[in-house]
C-alpha cells in the first residue's frame, strides 16, 4: 500500500508508526522527499524511529515530521548520531531509557529501549510508548531474549497498578517464531516471567507474513542485490522484524487494533524510502458492552 492511502486517523484513538530510517544512507536527498511527503500525509500521533540521526546541527525526526511534535532521543548514539527516537503529538510526561548492553557481544551497537509516558487525551488517556531496538545479528537470539526480558521487567515495574496503556514498537530484528517475539506475544515464558502483547499485524493480517525486510527492496542486500557488509555477503530471504504491539491484561489488549498496514513498501518514482518497510496501526478504545439489567 502507499503510505497516504489509509483512512483518516481515528478521532477517538491513536495512529502509531514504527520505521527504521536507515539514517542518511543511500540516495538520501531523494529518500528524504519521499519520507517527508508520506509521513506528513499519514499524520501519525506517535512514531518510533530507529536509526534516526541526531547531531548538534541536525535532527532527522524534526526534519521529516515538521513542527507539532514533541521529540525524545536516545542519549547514547552511534558516532554518526544514529539511534532511537520517539515523536508524539502530545506532551511527553517522562522519558526513560533501558540499556540493553547485557553481554560482551552487544558492545559497539546502540541497542536500547526508549520509553515515554505520553499525555494522550481522553478517551484513550495516559499511555506508555516503548521503542525497542535489540541487537540485529542473526546469531544473537540469546541477547534478544535477555533484552526482551529486561525491557518487559522495566515496563511492568513502571506501569505497576497504574492502568496505563502500553504500546510497544520497534525494529526487533526477530521474526514471530523467535523466542524473544514468542515471549512478547505470550506464547512462552523467559527468565522466569511472562507477559502478553497483541501484535497489530497478526491481528489484522493473520495469514500474511508481512515481511518488512525483504529482497523485494533493492536497498536490502540479497542474492539479487549482492553487497559486502562487515566482510560478509548477506543473503536476505525476507522477514517480518518490525512490529507494533499492545499490552494485554488478563483478557486481551487494552486498546483495540482497528487497522494495521505496511508503509513504504513500494517505490515512489523509483525511490525506496528505506531499507525497511514501516508499520502503521490505528488503536482505539474497545467498545464496552452494556451490562444486562435484571427485570
């Protein structure tokens, strides 16, 4: 789908986007134009960016979204300013970070979970927005498991009994079958704990793999588009690794997933916006049935 083809964002809910921006790599001038046009047409309320550039003289998030957003940036970023960022149409009450450097193998990569409590107006109300970027290496699922549990524990301690909605988004570098994603979706426990989050894509498209990193995209190294990276030649086959999820209570998610689509999954005049496809989801307060009245 094209990024601008979704219906108007819900007046009684929130539109959430997650997107790995790929920094300013590739044909950045052309990519920038595509991103600006589509993101401003999409009008998201909350955005989780990964590989967004923030330096002393440049803020990629503000450049792309324009005015009207509150922005929070990860503190520890790559040398080029790349890292995680959050943008919100509403005030950010509190911003915190969880350091995901949990084993020696995680050194040298800006793995992090960035969290912001957002003052979303009624009927949704206060919301905890969580942007997570664990390690990307295919053979680092152990680290991703540890990172998932560490993030989940932090969220549970932060939310406590407050009743906040929690929306979790990011480039998880893990497919739905991976233990770290199974943990997030309540399909297995890890580290002596369990949680359950409803995956937006699976809720709306249960039979569609919905790959967000795919050799369809010529920016992704694959057998179609060979490229040497760190001395290796990646051979990407296609994976869904970018996710939006909503925390569940005992009986289901606290926000209903009204819509979910991929974005930037087609070129515009031959220009691909990023090496990842993004995801957008519209979340609304669930309708409550009227209680039966005794005669």
